[in-house]
C-alpha cells in the first residue's frame, strides 16, 4: 500500500511482490556454482592419473567459471526511485464532488537484505465542486478521507466552515489552477524489517513503522499541521504462481482533540496475486479500515493492480479502484514507474 500502508508501495499495501527477488538471485547463483563445481569434481574423479598441475588447472578453471557466474549475476538493488500519479473523485455521501490528484516522488532504500526504508514526497491537486477550492489532504490514502470530511463541513455554505478546511479563503497551497488548488503534501517515511522470508515452511513476515511529517500547509487545506505515527504488519505467501497477502497498520493522529473529532484509525489491504511470469504480476484486493474522523464512514474499496518489470532494473505499477462506502472515493486509479540502482 503506497498510501496509508504500501507508503502509501501502499505497496501493496502489499509493499513489494518482488520482495524475494534478491533471494532468487542468490539461489540461482549457488545452484549454478554447485553445478560447475560438481562437474569439475566429476572430471577429476574420472582422470585418476592426471598430473597435479593439470588437477590444479582444472580446479582453477572451475573457480574461474564460478567467478564468472558470480560476476554475471546482478546484485540486489540498494536504492529505487519512483514517480507516480493517482487521480480519484467522489462525493463521500454529500452534495459536493471532490476530485484530487496526487503525484508522489518515492525513494526506496535497502540498507540490508531484510531492512527497507521508503520516503514519499507527495504533490497534491484538489478541487471541490461547490467551493472550487482545496479541502484538507495529505497522502493519497488519507486525502480521500480528509476530502470527505471537507465535503461534510463545506458543502452547505459553499465556502467551508473551518479554517482547517482551507476552502474559505480561495488561496490554495501553491496557487489557483483549473479552479482548484495545488501544493506540497505531508512527507511520509515508512520502514519495514523482514523477520521471516517466504519459504516452504514459513510466510514472508514484515513488521512496519510509519511517520508522517506535517510539511503540508494547514491553513491552505493540504494538511493537518500535526505528526502522525503508526505501526503495522505485512504477511504474504507464494504457493506456486499464486500469492496471498495482507497488510494492516494502526495510525495515531497528532491532530486529535475534542474540537475536530479526529480518531486514531486502522487501514488494511488483503487479497490475491498471480505471477504470470518473471515480469508480470497481477493482483486483486480489498482496502478497508476505520473512520478517520467522527461522522465519516469507514472506507471500503475493491482494487486491481498490474506490476510489470520491463527491464532488469525498472518496473511499473498500474492500478484502479472502486469505492463501496461514503468513506472512499467513487472511483480512481494511478500509475507509477520505478528505477532501481
């Protein structure tokens, strides 16, 4: 989930379907190395009268071949840089329709084979039909819920009734564009640590932590002006070409007080994926959770995603979703492209 969860890689809310790619590289390397060494030993066994020098030469040839295989294998990436775009629209059970776009810049860092860190810098555009101006938003996931709250407060008068909504002044985070507003959203950092790898006897288990920085303008309606923290757990298991996965996260909002009705909330993804080959994986999953504020419905969405690795170090994600509650957008979709280093 690369929004409130997959970073919100909202992977997803699964985070990565290619989480075991590095392990597969190593397994292939060891397998090829074992074959080469085994063939070398067989040759030596069948040539008992061979000279010591020849034996050493054959061993060196085997070592050289192993080194060649090792050199040919691509090491696992240490970094990945991604750029995405998500567009969604919904009325959230009100008379106003909000349309918003999120363009996140995503940096993934893999300091070890088990540890990963993701930083997401979102740029936002929002427009509400009655006001023509932005309402409260942060990352792609919480933007939908915050837009819903903005509709509830602002749809009656057409100007908004709370300074937190940012829709009364008509000045967006970065200026007016297409009768809406745009600006920087809240920067988020998500980190995970793999405690169990996917194997014949165990699933892939990855606890996560989450931190949201209040970099978006509260007065202009693009953020809450408060830090959020959270913790979660992602579990997945490959069975042949099929993968089952689930990821959940509990978020503690820094904005909560008696005046705004904010709540700590849960967000989660659960679904099924299918690997067609080494390049293409498709998935279908549900996104659900609890309400972000008093008076909002809990979100419920059906989502479909395609992940295509079009080169050894680059891949793209394409997804679409449909909301089934007033806590979710009516519909939306997005695309992102990643380059590994």
